[in-house]
């Protein structure tokens, strides 16, 4: 997972929408959506809640 994808995953875990992620990272909502989809594909998940659970299971300071 790229550094940016990890940032997006962290924001998904905080419950942010794609629009909120885009505003936080100063990217377009479509780019945020693409990052979320790439994360789902790479991890083999089908929901944002699984990303949040995965983030919660990561050791503190893990980079992915």
C-alpha cells in the first residue's frame, strides 16, 4: 500500500466521506474515491468498515 493509500485508509477509519477525505488531503473527491477503491482491491475487502477494522488491527506506527 502506498503512503497516500495509508493516509486515505486512516481517514476512512475515522469515518470520513470521500468528499471529506478529498478536502483534508487537498485532492479531488474522484481521486479520493479511486484511492478507497484501490485499498479495497489490494486488501480484498468489499466495505469501508473492513478498512476501518484493518486499520484498528495494525500496530501503532505501522506503515502498511
